[in-house]
C-alpha cells in the first residue's frame, strides 16, 4: 500500500488515532530514507572525473543501497500487517497465540534492525570514498540511519515483554545490544569523516 502511496498519505495515517501504521513502519521508512541518501551520494560520485578510481566501488554501494531501500520500504507495510495480528490477538485474549505473534514481531524487527545496520555500513563506505561536496549528507545518512536502528530496536524490546522464554529473550537482548553499539560506532566514524 504505502510503497505506491504518497508521503502525505503515510504521515496522515501515522498521525491519526488509528493504531496502524505505527512506530515500526516509521522505523522502516527511516531506514529506507537512509538507503536513499546513500544512493544519492553514490550517484553524485559516479561519473565524476575526480572519483573515477572509486567508481566501481560506488556502483556496488549504489546497487546494494537500492536493494536495501526496496526491502525496507516494503517493511513499512509488513510491519502494519504484523501489528494488525498483534492487536487482534490481544483483543481475543489468546495468550498462546500472543507468544507466537510476539516472536514473529521480534524476529521481524530484528531483521529490520540488521538491514538498518547494513545501511549504516554502506553509509560509512560511501563516506570514505564519496564526493566530498556531499559531506553534510554523509552526516544525514549517519544520523537518520542510527535513528532507524534504535527505532527498530524499540519495537524488538516492546514485543519481548510478551515472551516468557528466558533463553530466547536473553539471546535477542545480547544481539540487539551489539547492533546498537555497532550502529553508534559507525555513526561516530561517519561524522568524523564528514568533518
């Protein structure tokens, strides 16, 4: 729905009293915007004489960023579908199904978190080799990308609260904590390069 819709449509729906779309969709959109900024920097590096030595790398970054942009923008709708399922399960009071749906939501948000960290890695890569006229855009990618990572993690955390499997919860908490640190480190490195 939203990948074909307008920005205003999404923002109006997000702002409404409806529960759908929610914060997970906003996180996915932030990740896809980061990918778009990486593509923008790549496109303005490719074809420039000053950067011809790194053009093959920039083309590869562009290809990967475009793929992640597509995947993350599709997650805007996928998150809404999972949210619908969670809300319906809460309404029915089905505790067994809630566990299954919550794990599905956690796994989905962890996948989103990893994709957003992948975008952060691409942001660092293009910042190292890309068009220096776009240094402020390196920072834009760093800040939006890190926000996307942390926003996706917020959705992991809220759904973990419904899960009683301590081993599963502990493993996921360790994993998202490492991803959060990695994203923060990438952000700091990109900002340093930009300045």
